[in-house]
C-alpha cells in the first residue's frame, strides 16, 4: 500500500509545476522537446487558427526570456509562411492576457523550423504562463496524441481572450517548444558611495543621483523596481528619494543634523533578479559667521540716553538655529532678537544711567553659537558729553489791549539743545502773581507758546505790566530768561451809518435777504458783537449778525405791518455803544383771499353713478385785492377722493370726475373730506368740503352671455348639468333669482329660481315624430328690481331607449315534410321606435332546442328552411325563438311554431290556415282548467242558497256595497300608460283559439 502511494505521489507531482516559480537560472526548454515526433496531424481545413496549450508541459515554471522557438511545419505548408507564436497569462478571471508574441517564418515544410529571437524582441515569460500560437495565414504547426489544449478561430489578433469559454481538449501534443534563458541582474553603477553634505543645504537640493545598468535590452526604467529599503541615522527624516528621477534631495522643513546617515537601495527586474547598494550622506556643520562686525563694530551715543535703544543689528550667516549674547558683565547693554524679526540687535538697556565723566566708553565681548560651534566678536560704545539748552530771543516785552477776550498766543519761544534733546520749559514765577498767563509746547520741536487765557479781565488802571521768569532744561542742564507783558487802555466802538431808514418789499423779498448792513469802526480793531430789538417786537421778521448785517429771518409775504423801528447796540467786550435806530418800511402788502361758503353745516350728498363731470359745488371767495388772479387746488381724505371728484383750478367749481364714475361699492369710504385751497399767488386760504356718497341699486350683469347644455332624452325630473352662470352685481348684498323662456317650446324645461339649475319638465323623446334635438332659451337673472339676460342652448341627445318589437309574439306555420330547402315559408317583421343608428337592428334565430340548424332568417325577416324536416317525422311540432337586436344590444324576441302535418300527400307548399282548437298545444290544458272553474261557478249559487237558508238575499257586511262603490276606477296617468295597456291588450290571450300567422 505504501509503495502504491509513493508511486501515485511521484506521478501526481511530476505533472505539477511550481506555482510560485523563481527566476530562471539556466537555459530550459518548454513544450515538446522533439517536435518531429508530433507531425501526424495539423489544423488545415479544420476552421481553427488559434491554439492555447494549457498543459503543464507547455507551462513556464520560471521567469526569463525566450531566446529560441522551434516548430514542425506540416507537409504541404505554403512555405515560407508566418506563424505568431505566443505566451498567454492566466489572470484567474474570465479573460486571459496576451503576454507577448513573436512572428516567426517557417521556411521548410514537413521539417523542424528553428528561429532565434534576439533582444530587444524577446518575450519575457513569467511563472505559470502558457505557450499558444496563432496561424492567420494558414495551418503550419502539427500535432499528435498527448496533452491538454484549447482551440478557436480568431478574426484578428487578440490582446486578451476568454479561453475559459472554449472547450477543453485532452489528447494532443503540438510540435512546438520555446527555449528560455535567465534574465541578467540589474546593478547600481555608482553605489556603494559616501557624499559630504553641508548642514546649510536648503530644501530641494539634489545631493546624489543613482545610476543603474541592466544587460537585458528589453528592460527599461518602467520595468525595473527601485526601492529605498533600509535607512540608518536620520536619513528617513532628513532626505527624500524620487523614484522617477532617482535623485536624493534634502527634505523640506528639516534641519540637517551633522553625522553619517545611510540609505540602502534595491533594484529588481520583473523576474526578481535584484541587487542592492548603500549611499552614506555625511552632514558636516558650518559654524556661524558674524558678518556685520567687519563693517560696523562701534557706536557713539549721548550720555543722556536712558530709554531702550537699538544700537546695531548683528548680521549672522548660519543655516542652523543659533543664539547670540553679550559676554561682558556689569554693562547697560544687551543682545536680543529685534521685535518682528529673527535677527539679533545690540540694545542700550532701558533705564540705563551713564556718565561721561565717570566712563566715556564700553568694550563689549559678544558671541554666537549654533550648539555645535561658537563664534566671538568685540563691539565698542563711545559716550558723548551733554551741553545745556539755550533760550532764544529773551528778554522780550509784548503789549496787550485791556479788552482782550479770546485766548491769545503772545509769543512763541524757541529753545536750542546742542544734542537735539527734547527740552521742557516752565514759568516758576509771575509778578504780580496771576493765572491768566501760562506756557505750553508749540507744534514744533523744542518750541513753546506764551499764552494769555480767554476772558483775562485785564484792567489797565490796576496792573499795567506782568513779569514772567522762565526756565528750560534738557533733564541734565538748564537755561533761564525773562518775559514782560504790558497792558494798554481800551477805546469805544463808533457807528458809521446809524441813525438811518430803509425799505423792503413783501412780494419780492426772501428769507435770508440782507435788509441793511451796519458799519462800525473800533480803534483797537477789537472783535465786536451786535444786538438788536424791534418795535413792534411780536414776531419781528429781522435779526442782526455779528458782522452787522440785518436779515429777514422769516417770510413777510402777506405782511400787514407797514413799518418796524429797530434799535442796534455794539460791544467790543469792554465798552457798549448805542442804541442807534433803523426804520424799515414794508412795501407791497397783500390781502389774503377768504372762502365765504365753506365749511357746510352738513355733508353734501352725491349719488353713485352720477354723470361724469357733473357740477357738485361752487366755491365762493372774497379778496380785497380786486386785481388778483386766483387758483384753486384740492386734496382728499381718504386720498382716493381725487379719483372721483375734480375742481376747476380757475373757477373753483367742484364736479364729479370726467373719467371715473363714482361707485358706491368701489370707493374706500362713503364719506370724503375735500380740502380746498385758493391762492392769489401770494397768500392762500383753505377750507373743507364734506361729501357723502349715496348708494343706488345696480342691475346684475352677465359677464358671459351665452351658455350651452347637453342632456340625454329622458323622463321629467331629470336635472341638467350646472350651467356655470357668470354674472356680477355691484350691490354685494342683493339676492338673485333666475327665470327662463324657450320661445314656443313651452313646458319642456323648468328652472330653479334660486340656483338656476335646469330640469326636464316633461318626458322628451327624440324618436317621437316632430321632436326637436335643440332648444334656444333665454335665462334671466334678477335682483327683484333690475335684470339681465343670457342665451342658453339645450341640446337633447338621442339614446337607445327602445327595444325592437315583432309584429306578433307567436308565429305558426304548417310545412310539408318534404318542403324544399332554402325556400322562404314565412315572414317575421320587427320594428324599432328609435330613430337614427339606434333604430337599426339585425335578425337571428335561437334553435338550440332542435339540436341542428334547421331554419334560417334573412335580413328582411323572411324565414326559410335550411335542413330537411324528414328527421322529425309526420305530426311533429317544432318551436324556436327569433331575435331582433339593435346596435345598442337591446333585443326583442318572438316564438315560431312549425307543424309537420300527418298526411300522405307529397305537397311541398306551405300550409297557411287557422289552427283547429285542439291542434294548438296549449288549448287542451286550458279546457281542463275552465271545466273545473265552470263546475265551481255552477255550484256556487246552490251553496249560497243553502247558506242563506233558501233566501236569495245577500247577507254580507252592512257597508260592503259602499266600500265597493268607493273603489277607484282605473285611471291612466298619461298617454304612454294608455299606449302600453293597448299594446298589452293586443297580445296573445290563452282563450283565443286561433291566431293568424
């Protein structure tokens, strides 16, 4: 058993190739080793031009290049002939991919043909690929018994194909094989290597570019796989590798750390042949360089400086972060970064105290370091001695008028400081003591104003001179000076053109108009102020400015005061002069018009729908200026009143609008206040006119004048569809009623007075003679007083409302048993009361009870024999139903009896005679019933005599006779009922013993 298993495993494993194959390490042959052994058969004339050899024998178990193809060409092949030898990849899905193909030429038939493939045309076959071939120009490759395969017929060259859908063949070895050779290993041509890198290199700098070599011409950069496999140091953080350009660069946002950083790379071809190489990047530090000390290594400053001051900027060249500091101790200086900058500066410390006489220079030791290296330097600060400020222009004296009232700068004093230091000045002493004089800084540097405050109340008679002792200092040294202020006596202001008179027109004047300009003079040229009062003083139209101009402050149009006396005073702040008078005469005084007949004691009533431009009211005015021209205007409350009422601007006549009717239902209010204004172009008068709009009844109006209704013929009481009347009535509260007339067609229709709906007042049958199908009517709507009308057309539709009726309900015929076929033996005529298409009908026979189709009926109602009567025999009585059906599927019927007499005659004529009493099948039954009834009737009198004990007097109930006489007689409701009864009376009666056929 164990031996059997071992043999089985060896056999099984011999047919399995390595699934995860390795790169080919030596030359190998894939396919049929000896192609000449398989020359038995070929695909000539088999409809096959493509073959996949999906057997392990033709499967590649390593990755390499096909260097040689060998095929055996069939005997009789049209050599030279091309064959496409192929390698197919099984993707595991539906489609197989064509890995590659070589077109080789078979030059000799019935022989082995060996073709060598040179680079770069070799196919790279991979693990588990299969050999195939495509013969587009005719059959070439032969085969014999053996392995698995698949065949198909390509219409053109295929880059992929669903070989899984093709049938699997199992017993053909094909005369083809491929010789595969190993691919060459790719290598780095410039590794291993070490590169020195400055730590100041910037991001993106290319430090090294890899170069590679591969002896296989088919391999290019897109087929080789390069990878950075191992990094040491900080290589992963500091450097980046570009797989497209093969460049190693400095990463963005990093600082290069001195030291060795290694990067190991691998290169692999598609077959897995690979090699590695290592690049060492040696980062070397660059110490900081203080470049600014070469050109700026000293500074001279004043000994007076105490605020923090930037003396110099240190320019340092260093790519790594660095710091700088002053190494000297006990000095009022510091090195720190400048605000808003990354650079370092040498600063005088805030609050520094320096004295030239004690130390006139400082030598500062400073250094900068990047943590790896330190760079030192020397910077010297020299002090400059301070000189005192100088007050320019003092002593000095200034004259001031005693009536000065505004703040006045008497003198601007300048101070010179040799070091251009900011100076402060003060007035420590004023003689005699006062607060009306002070100093303040001027707008310019080191200038100061000596100021007299506003309203100082100087009095020449009390103080004529003020002495100011002034001191100025630069904070270290100072200077002094004296300033004198002399007070001068004031002189009063003088009027130049008052007393005086002037005029102004009430018509042509305007607000702001200058009526008079008062002229004055002041010896000291003081600023003066005017004041004025007028008589009459109530609502005086004049005012005076401090410039002396007298102006109109309101309109004097319509003014009735003929003159004003105005009194003017002037003051220079110290002395007041006046008053002086100015008389102003008012010219062109106008009288205001007056509306005499408004307002009215009660509102004026205007009816709606009043005629356009109808006069409503005449405004009457009075104006003492007889020559004035007057203009009338009007406004309304509510505002829409101006739509309904107009005013004649020349006459003052109020009327209804010339374009808009007054509508009670449309106005916003029934009460209007018309504000009427009359003007004489100078003055105006205003009064109100009250109007009330009165309501007037208005008719309803059809907005649609024509309507059409449609109804089927039918019985009285049928309601027609809603007509959908469209009408309006401006009187919103009105109730409306409807009525109608239809000319001579009286009594056919009725109308609901409230809804306007139409109802059939009588039965309407379009089929009746003389009946109309359309009625023209007039519909009237009324508000009980006024009306409007519209036309209404009522169309009556013809419908199928009558069933076809035979002339008789029963037809009887005698036919000889030998009556000839297809011969008419009688006529059953039907009629239909409907007109038009509904009155058309067809005849048919229901003779299912007979078993066979014995009789027929023609389109005109004639009956004929279709099949022989001999099967029924003499004396037979046959019955069947005839039918008349109209186009609306209504159907009328009648019964037909056919009797075959018992006779030996051979007559073939139709017997058309009255039936004997006993020949009619139903009569014998009635005879029996009537006989029983007769016996009952004969016995009834005898029973009554016996019941009444031999008397013939009726002894029933007392009121029985009265009840009987009160029984209603038969009354026909209409002609239709009577017609139906008559038709019923004409029908067959069971006691009638014959009926004509």
